[in-house]
């Protein structure tokens, strides 16, 4: 059996660059399809001033198609970097593409901090794809346009997720730093359904309740013992 050759730092960088290029090439038409092109500023479903291919943090004025296309390329690259950095390198290509589109829409911090991204980092790709469907609300309202987009991203994501045998899905913990990012997307406006708690949130709440109950029982026990011993002391006196 031949041994797998070790890659040099330069070779690893080349492989990573090639992978990122493939993700960008596939993610661009997905983003274009769902963001849509508007050469003049308008208000999106969350009431945010927007222009071109979903740009929200640029001067709100009229742009040419060429200006919008150049802006789109820069924005996708800026969003893809943090998203790819917070996902395992071995994640399927379609999963990465879906998450770049997702991050472009909701913001990279929201995307990387989502339950969906946690599933990807744990190698639970199918669960990750399904969790994208939680992000269909804007301004506290369920938006059909976001439902349609999440369904499209989920379908794309599942193409890669279902192609990986469960036994081959490694568990990986990826640490990342979230850079300050300006560009397209609306991280503060689009989110999961209001009132829904993650499994971690539920566990923390349950632990807090149990702690409070334990403290209450301890207080009752102390008072009871104090009363018993106190009464005994009075009788002896």
C-alpha cells in the first residue's frame, strides 16, 4: 500500500485556494438568483435600504450593471472567507456553497454561530441542511421569499450531504474569529423563528431550574434543622 504524500505549506494553500474558487464559482449564481439585481436603491422585506445584488452597506445611489457585478464579486469573496473558515475543510462542496449563500443573506456571524453550522462542524451534514429552514423570519414575520430561498439552499446542501456515507463523516471542531464585515446581507434582521430555543439553550434552562430547586430545598432543610435544634435547646434550658 502506497503512503499518502505529505503536502507542503504551498501545496496546501493551493488546494485550499482551488476549493474556495470552486465554491465561489457555484455560489455566485445562487446568490444572484435570490438577491436579484436592482440598479436603484429600494427597501427590502425588513425595511433595509438595499441596492444592486442585495448590498446594504454601500452608498445608496443608482449604479450601473458593471458596478453592481463588480460589487457582487467583492461581497461574495468577503462573505465566503469567514464562512469557509468556520466550516471543516472536508465538508462537501455543495454544503459549503449553500452556506456561503446563507451567510451572504443573514451575515457571516449569524451563519457561523447558527445551529446549522454547529451540525456541519460535527459532521452532521443532513441535520445541518435541515436546520437552514429555521432562518425564514424577518422583522418577526415569516417571509415566503426567505422560505423559498432556504428550501433552495437546503436542496443544494443535501446534494452534498447525502453523498457522504455516515461512517465517513468525521467529527471536527473548528475555531474561528469573526471579523467585522460590511457588505451585503442583513445579520440583525433575518433570523430563526422567534421563541424557538436550541438544544443548548434548553439544557442550560433545565440546569438553571434544577439549581434553583436544589437551593430552595437546601434553604428549607436549614430552616427545619434550625427550628428542631432551636426547640431542643430551649427545652434543655
